[in-house]
């Protein structure tokens, strides 16, 4: 299905997006939709026969915004089960074009509305990323609203979503992308996709931000212990590899980029440098526990020096409690600490 934007329309859309990009990305739930797993799945789904139930379950958890979480909506759990049960049949028939892939899954998901469309579109993208962009109903809503704003003659997106919506969105995305690459560079595809996801869900995300404050993209969404360069700190001194240790390593990598290196930091500054999603720690409960443990002395940790060493014991006791205060660190946001010198490299 043909879809086109003329040069003036592309420029107008790019201008609107640039003007609103920061606001929308301050609402994007980075920890729910980290980039690296998606890239891994695109590679895995290139060979559908190698995709097992664990990979399917993991990928569909990401798609519904429940990455590393157990609180998936029932409707998504139901579709996840259907996908796993029908994967072997899909692999046996293996449709040879994206439209047939989408139709196969839409048929299996039956009358499941927008949720079914989103999952079918996601599987279609993973199986044919060269033909179909990552698309869902939020992104389609964003496209529709933006096109209406520049008075494009595109018909309003119907709630009866079909494969044609995937084609139109893909053409829209790819025609618009070059106009944003000058400003966004190689991150343009990622940032445009995130913008459209957030913009299409802006009313809901605005309410979430009103309660919890803006989201922050992690400086280190992943950690490679072996190849992460660090000039001033010695990551090999971190003996364990649990989540608390991952957060501390990411902190050292972040501080390593600063000049001059700070002598002291407040607990609040440290937490602010390590937003949810850092080091691929995206589950909120795991994240908050790791922050508490990082400041304590569990497993002989000695990452920080406190002016009042009793605080280290307080963090340790809190980490050891089954019914801990998950925001315990917030009580000590203004407390200053310093990095233990043994993690500094010799000059």
C-alpha cells in the first residue's frame, strides 16, 4: 500500500519531532524496553527453528513492557501461551513473506483486539526486520496524530488494525528518518522509535511522570566486565558480580568520564547516576535492593567510605532484612561518601 510524504511534509514532521523530543524521551520507560535484548532477538529470530519457549517468553515479556518483571497483564500471558503452543506449527509452515507471518499470528490470537495486533506485529518485525519496523498501536497513534497536525491526507488510523498499518508505518518511519539523522546521528532509528512510542502513549506517561518524575536513560545500560575501558579505576578489584557490584562498576565507569574526578559524592548523586535499567538491572525490586546492598558491607563489600561508619552497618542490616525498606537510601540522600581508594588505579 503506497504511502508518501513530500519534502515539505518531511521537514515539518522532523521539526515537530525535534521540538518535542526531549519532553517525550523524559517519559520513555527505558527499563521496560532496553535496547540490547531486542537486538539479540532480531539475530535469534533470523533462524526461527532455533527459537525455543524461553526465548519466546522473554521476547514477549519485553513487548508488553514487563521485561524482567512478573506482573504481566493477563491478556499478554494468554497470548504468550498461544505463541509458545503454536510455534512448532509456525516453523513447519514458515510463511515466506511478512504479510503471511502477520496473518498466521493474527489468526492464532483470534479476537484479542489491540493486544493481539501488537504481539503479531512484534513477531512480524522480529522475523522480518528488513521489511517491517518495530510497530505497535502506540506508534500508530503517534503517526496518525503527527500526520493530522501537518494536515496530511492520510486517513485516520482505524482500530481495526491490519497488515496495511504495518506497511504504512514502516514507510512513514523510513521516509522521515533521514531528516533526523543530521541531529541524532546513528542513534536516529532508536530515538525516533522511542519518541513515537512515548508520543503515542503521552497521556498515560504524563500521569506516570507526574507521580514519579522524569525518566533517565542509563549511561551504561549494559556492562561488559572484560572490555569496558576505565582509566582511573580498577574494576578487577570488584570480586563479585552480583547486581550491587554491577551498579558500583557502572558508577566507576561514569566517574571515569568526569574531569576532575570528584573527591566526594552524596548518596543522592550516586543514585542519580545509576537510574533504573543501569547494567541491565530493570526489575525495580532487584534494582532498589542492589542500591541498598551497594552501600553496605554484605559479602565483604567496601565500596564507599563514610564519615560515620555506622551508616554502612545500617545499610547492611537493611539489605539483610526480608521486609526491608526498598527506598532506604533516600533517607540519606545528603550524606557524603567517597570511593574506597583501593578501587583507584595507581598514578
